[in-house]
C-alpha cells in the first residue's frame, strides 16, 4: 500500500511539473472551469433553497381557499356562503378573509391590506411590513395616511413593524382592524374577500373541495397543494430560464474543455513518446493523464461549488437575486436558509468531473500504445 | 516542497471548504424548523397564501389566487405587460385543474 501511495505521489509530482510547463493555459482552464461550476451551482443552490423555503412556509397556508367568481371575475363572498360551507362534513373551521390591494402613489407601489383573523390590530392603527416601512421611512408611532375608496384620507398610526426576518411573506403587508378595512374599501358588513377552510383531515382536502363546488356553484376552491405547486413551478421556470441563458456559454466551455482534453498537442505526444522510450509503461502514462484530468476537474468542481455556496448563502446571491427574484418597488430583503439537494450535487459532479477526466484518457491511451519512435517523429 | 505536496495541500483546502459548506447546510437543515418558526407562525396566523416576490400586479403578488386569464383582463385584446409575468409560468391550478372541473352538461 505504501509503495502504491509513493508511486501515485511521484506520478502527481510529474503531472504537476508537466502542467506547470503550460502554466497559463492550465491555470486559465482551471479558472474558467471553476467559474462555470460556480455559476451552475449558484443557480441550482438558489433555486433549491427558494423552492424548499416556499414549500416549508406554504405548508402553513389554509388547506382550502374558496373564491366566488362572477362572470369570470373575482367577486366578494357573502356571510351566507360561509354558513353553507360550515355544513360540509370534514370542515373544521370556516373563516371569511378580508384582504385587498391599495396603490400608494407616494411610493408608486402596491400594498396588500389585510385584516388579521384574530383581530389583533386596534382601530386607527396598522402593522406594516418591513419593506413598506423602509420605502415610506415609517417607524412605530408615525402616522401614515392613505386615500380610501371615496378619496377620503385615512390616517393610521403605525403600531408595529413586522419582523424583517419574515419579509418573504410580509414585506408589503398593511394589517388593520376590520372596521377600518371596511370603511377604507367601502365593503359592507357580512361581505368578505374569500373564505379560508380548515379541514379536519388534510388528506380529505380534495374531497372537501368537490363538496364546496356542489354547495357553492360558481365558486373556485384553491387547494394548499396547488399553492405549493404554483411556487415550485415558478422557481423551476426561473431556474430553467437562467440555465437557458447560460447554455450558450456552457456549450462554448464544453467545446473548449473537450478540445483541450480530447486532443493532444504535438508537444504532449512527443512527451508521451519520450516517457515510453525511457521505460514508462502504458499504465503509468494513463495514470499520469488520469491525475491531470482528475486534479483539474476536481479542484474546479470543489472550488466552484464552495464559492457558489458562499455567494448564495453568505453574500445573499448578489449576482443572481435580480434574475431569480424579479423586480418590484417593494423588494423583500430576505436571507435564505442554506440547503443542498444531494441529487443536484451528484448530477453537477457527474456532469463536470467525470466527462473531463474520461475525455483526457482516450487520446493519451492512443498515444501510449503507439510505438515511441513513431510518436516522437 | 514537492509539487504534489503543494497541489494536495490546495486540494485539502478546497475539500475542507466543500465539506464545510455541507456541514453548514446540514446544521441549518437541522435548525431549519426553529429558524423559520416565526415566519411559519405568521403564515398560519394570517392565513397567508403567497410569497411577496412581485408586488406590481395582483396576479404577480398572489399568483396562486389569481383569476383565470387575469393578466389579460385590463381591456379587450390586452397583452400582459408586467416584466415579471414573463419570468414565471402560469399558476399550477390553471394548467392542472382537471379533477376539480365539473364536466359540462351541454357541449361547448
């Protein structure tokens, strides 16, 4: 074993010395290789972390949301609708949700106004999301005024700013009391935006949704599973778009790497011929080439992945966030919880390290089995 | 110093960085529930349904709650005009809603 290790170290010594003779070319290849892995790994890590976070958070969303549609458009629900749904077996709780949008011309941004079900906000006060507070420069105790449905100004005192840690779900929220909400939007008592259902057995949500359709013809039940799938599809789509944009440069790199790995220069062929002439056997030459390919691709993979991890989870994915998150006046600032998908990692490894390493072997093997005299000529 | 020592030292360094990232992620996965707990509680308490990614239009702010064809309802022959709309696909319920759709009694 010690003999084998010593032999491999001598092979690595020789390989590194041979690579150092073409220092600029090999270092350049290593850097570009690592950069390609860095970009690919950044996209995959960021997409996976966003998908996972969305899935974890939306696991707490209502099991079923019921909307009423009128002529294909969203319509307010009536308190009688809630009563009808309470009669469905398997439904534990039926709540009317009150929420809506308000455009604020001062910040040129849309806010989501919402009434908390527990009624925790006192009349005349609001709780605001962190991004909204930042955009309007509002702090606890300040008064924010918005124009309501009849163009009347409604002043609200900011009673609390929601934690920036939860900005991914609350950045643009304005939480207010029910009476303030109804007065602000001119919505009569007994009318709600939609209905949130709590189902006793979440596995029965689909059956409950079918019963909702029978109880309220013309309504549209949206299952929690569909909300989660919407976000999984959204991030898949964006990840795919970024990868498509990158595919041109990936292809260019693949051609460069293949050319470098699969074609031996005249110098390299002569070198193999000399090694054979002074007593190296084919196995030694292949071992040397294997080390060359493996060291280069492994270093590039590990370096690229570690840099991508630091970029996404320690530096907030500064290069990717605009493309993956989108744009908005109220931009939620949030830190993703680090997560690595083992399958993605393995795929990245097998797509970057294995092809390059194996591509270096075939031409070296061809040169190594040829007569040294012929190779050197 | 032997050339192999230099390269192997560098390799150990990047392997350590790689292993560190796996451990860091693993630790956060383990802690994940606790770190996200306040946000999950907010989603549960407020009955939230969507993430705040784009706030410029109702169908980008709440994609999972969007009306059917809502991007095209502003006026006849309206084309969807917010840039983020081109950055994500249609909500899942618009493309795979079959089990909840009722068959029509009359032919279209």
